[in-house]
């Protein structure tokens, strides 16, 4: 019989591994933090010189905006690459070097093809830039937002506080916009929609990841004939997911932009091809592994697909944090609806990919060995659910935190796992002691509190920083 103090501790183990991952992030991206501190010091010196010499503020804002936005892109890539690549590397589906290149390309593709909605939301959906008195004022506002968000991310990460870049940039834009244009220029409905998305998306990821885990465990992992069950369920499941993803991408391709009925055609073709390929690879794996292969070996290829999809989703969601403010800085006098250039999105995605390539190797290695290597099934469910939820939110133009969404997925698979364990052990397992139930409740509440505090604190702090930066720059420039 399983000892009562070790029965239902899967969720708590995964939550502790997330804490380890966050600690690893703080150590792995220290070079990025030093770079950020140097950039912020340089920005302060530039604006001090601007106040003395009276040079054109618009030109200065453009140059400084590129530098700060570029650093934000590097920081995003260095911070979040492990969310995409860690599970696949941990399962042995791909090596770190090729994986970094593959996910970097997926980030660029996601940014270029699907990053326009979030970019437009950040550029014109928080502050209506058309009401600003002049274009230079809009440039100063967005530069102040970039500096405020970058300052908070640098300080918070250095202090080992898990914060979201998306939350930071939203708060900083709102605060800077309040100073530059007044409360009437803020889109309060858009801000409320983003705040609701930050609350809803982790729960949605929990439901989706839990459903995937229940399907894989009941139909495959616990099947009497695991090999036969894997051949019956996994190829069509992965084929459907790939088909839907390809159909979605087909609606985004420049010059193609297929409507949904037509976009299903390439999706169906890709899904069938992947299902057949998956079945062939699966048969080979089953022959090599024997009658009851481990789920880690079975899920190697699906984990790689989930990693690519996660990289694409991350690029689609986070490129706007770089491109949104830059769009206003580079096109201050644009009339009518803001148009998001494809090149700008691609460059934003490239900076994120560069951050992953330059600073992500050590972090991915630490995370893949310490977190995801233990259970490929849960890693697959969490990664795929996170990617799908982030993609859906990005399509609606809602910037969300991929890390917070992934934590929701961890809770979902943990609760489903415990529910299934209770069902199978109901007649023979001893109940947990009260002190053990209380300990685990405290562990879970602490993680919920961490996410809540990170969300609640980040927005007002970055809003205050964005407002202070904007107030100071408007005073220095006199615009």
C-alpha cells in the first residue's frame, strides 16, 4: 500500500519545480539584467544631455526607443524560452542547440504572422493616440512606458520577484498615457478586457490541460495494451492538433489569408500527413521499446510539436510588447487606424529569438533536467494547453503571461491526477492525515498568492513608473 503521506503529492511536486525554475531564471539571465541596468543609465544620461542642449526630442525618442525595446525583446526571450523548449529537451525529443534554433524560428514566425492583434492593442487600445496634442507627445509617452516597464522588470527580476512583461508594459502605457493625454484618453474597456483575460486564461489552461491528461491516462497510459492504445489514440490526436494549427496559420499568411472553410483544406492535409508519420514513428518506437513502452518515449515527437506551437504562440503574444510602443514612436503622425508593418513584427520576434539563443541555453538545461524530465505526459498536457490558450488570447489582441497560463495548466493536471488516483485507490488507500492536508493546502495557496501578488502589484507600480518617466520627459523636452 502507498504510504498515506505520499499518495497525492504530484501537484505539490510540480509547484515546487516551478519555484526551482523561477530561481533558475533569476541566475541564468543575470547578464541580461546587467545589460538592462547599463541601458537605463545610458537613457538617463541621454535625456540629461537633451535638457542641456535642446536637441530634437522626436529624434532622441526614436533612437532610445529602439534600444530599450531591443533590450526588452532580449529579456523576454531569455526569460521564457524554457517554457517552450524545456519539456521537449527533458524528454529527449531534441537537443538544446537545434531546439533553440527551431524555437527561435517559431518565435519569429509567430510574431510576424500572428503578432499584429496584440501589437495594435498595445499601440492604440490602451491610450487613444489620436487625441494627443502632437506626434512627439505620443513618442515621449511610449518611450516613457518602455523605460518604466524595463526599469521594473530589471529591479523585480534582480530581487527574485516573478513578474510578467505583458503586465508590466500594459501598466506602464496606462500610467504614461494618463500623464500625456488625461484619463479620458484611456480605453478603460480595453484595460478591463485585458485584466479579465489575465484572470480567465489560467483557469482555461487548467481545464484544457486536465482534460488532455485524463484522455491520455485513461485511454493510453492505463490501457491493458498500451502499445495498441497509443497507436489508436495518439496519431489522430496529434493530427487534429497539427491540422487546426496549420489551418490557423493559413488564415494569417500574407497574400493568402484564406477564409476558414478554405483554410481547413491545408489543415486536413497536414493533419493526415502528420498522423500517418506519427503512426509510423510510433510503431518503430514500440518495436524498440517492447510491449509496454514508457510514456516518455511515446510522447517525444508530440512534445516537440507542442514546443514549436508554444514558441509560435509566445512570439504572437509577446512580440507586441516590443512592437506596440515602437509603432507609435516610429509613426507619430499617422492618421486613421494604425497599420502594423510585417517587418516590425518580424524584427520584434527576432529580438526575442536572439535573447533565447544568447542566454537561454543554460536555463533550458537546468529546467529540462530538474523539472520536465520526470513526467512527459504532464509536460505535454501543460505545454500544449498553454500554447493553445496563449494563441487564442493573442488572436483576440489580449496580451497574457505565458508563465501564469502554464501555472494554471499545472494546477489542472495536478487536480485531475489526484482525482484519478482517488478513484483507483478509493478502496485500499488510507486517508491523508489532517496535518498533511493542511501542509499541501498551504503550498497551493502560496503559489496562488504569488501569481496574484505579481499581477496586482506589477500594474500599479509600472503605471506609477510610466507616469513619473513621462512627466519628467515632458518637462525636459517641453512638448
